[in-house]
C-alpha cells in the first residue's frame, strides 16, 4: 500500500491505498474522537462508499473497500479497520508489515490465505492473523465475491508495507494450514443459556499491543455488561444481528457490519435485540506492551 507509485491500474490502487493509510494515520487528540456523539463514532458498513481497486499489493484482479475506523477511533494503536469485498479470482498480493500486524477476515465463502509463502484454503467466516515481520496474502479462487474485513494494529499508529510482487495465483496448497487460523464457529462456543464467549487468539499470538480476539454470542434480549480488562481498549465488530451499545450512559443502535470503538477504561453494555442473537468479534488492544504483559499475567495457563 505504500511502495513506489507505478502508472496504470497498479499506480491508481497504490495511490488510493496510500490515501486510505494516510487517512488512518491522522491523529487528532483522543479527546476529539471521544467528544463526538456515540452514534457518530461507530463505523458502518456501506458498500456505496467502497473504493474500487486493482492489483492491491500487486495482487490479482480487483476488490473494493472503505475504512470503518481510523487511527483516531481510540487512543491505543489500532491503525484501521477496513471492510470490503474481494471479486472472484482476485486478491491481495503477498506483502510484509515491519512495524504493524494485520488480520484478514472473510465473512462468507472461502479464500486462499497465505502466510510466509504457505497457502491453504479456509472456509469463512474465518480469520488469519499475520504477526509483525511475516508476509501474508489473500486470494479468492472462487466464482463468487467474498466479504472481507481487515484489522491493523501497530507498534505505533503508523502504517508500513513492503510488497513482494507475488499475486499468489495458482500456487500449491497445503491441506492443513501451516499458520494460525481460526473460524467464527458458533458450534464451538461454550454451551449455556447466557452470553457465550470463546477466545480465538491470546496475547502471545501478537507482537504489538494487540492482545486478544474473542467470538461472542449474546442471546436475544440479553446483554454483555461491564468493561474490558485494565489497560485494554476494544474494537467490537457486529458479525450478525442487531442491538444497542451503551457507553458512559450514551446509547446508540448496532447492526450487522458496525464497528464500535471502546476506549480504555470505558464501561460498556452490548445488548441484543429481542428477535435474534447478537454475534460479535471483539478485538482487544492494550495501552502499551506493559499493560499487555500485566493482562497476560492474569490469564490461566494453557
């Protein structure tokens, strides 16, 4: 997203992605974001806002995306949350990040994920984290568009990348992924009548202050109440359903495709509507590595 600009479709894609990264890196004082009404701080999936791109990171074909949240959403080092769609036989070419790490998520269908040159087909909804300093890519080999989400967290709020010029088309596939991969599978959530939560990725998976990824299912009419752990902020993505968020007494509706930023120390209540469960993916980002280590020390051993 930030190499030398070339002419043609690749150059256009590079310019657009550089602009998106620059937008994400705009850093007003955290209070400026917190001062906005809660409803204005929530990012909404809106395909009418998607930017059309070709040869993303030297990848094949085309995709479209728009930012849901930028670097000003919370004070911790969340760089951005992007939402979009990857066209059939298209993808994101293999590239590195040296000071930040990403997680590609597909919300439906299936896609070929690559980490460090090893590629496997994974059915959605699924997520693959890419640790800082490791190469990654994504390719939709199917004949149908794939709904895509990308979360980026850094050592700082700056984005970086180094492209390898590898679209990962027609590559050999491993039957078993040779990298960390998780699925948002409701069948694997703990049994019970209340709020069901499963930790998908623990602190040790990430090198930055990124601390965890959770899958949460809130029954109709029920609520997840309280606050994140000390020193931890959250980004809550609504996988499915509708409901309401309450932060510091302020309420706003939630629906599928929304991204809710929750500042460090904020009390939050996430309530499902009465007609269907509210399914969430919750990303935890620590204030710094010391706060992450303190949080990790409270977890039971594996």
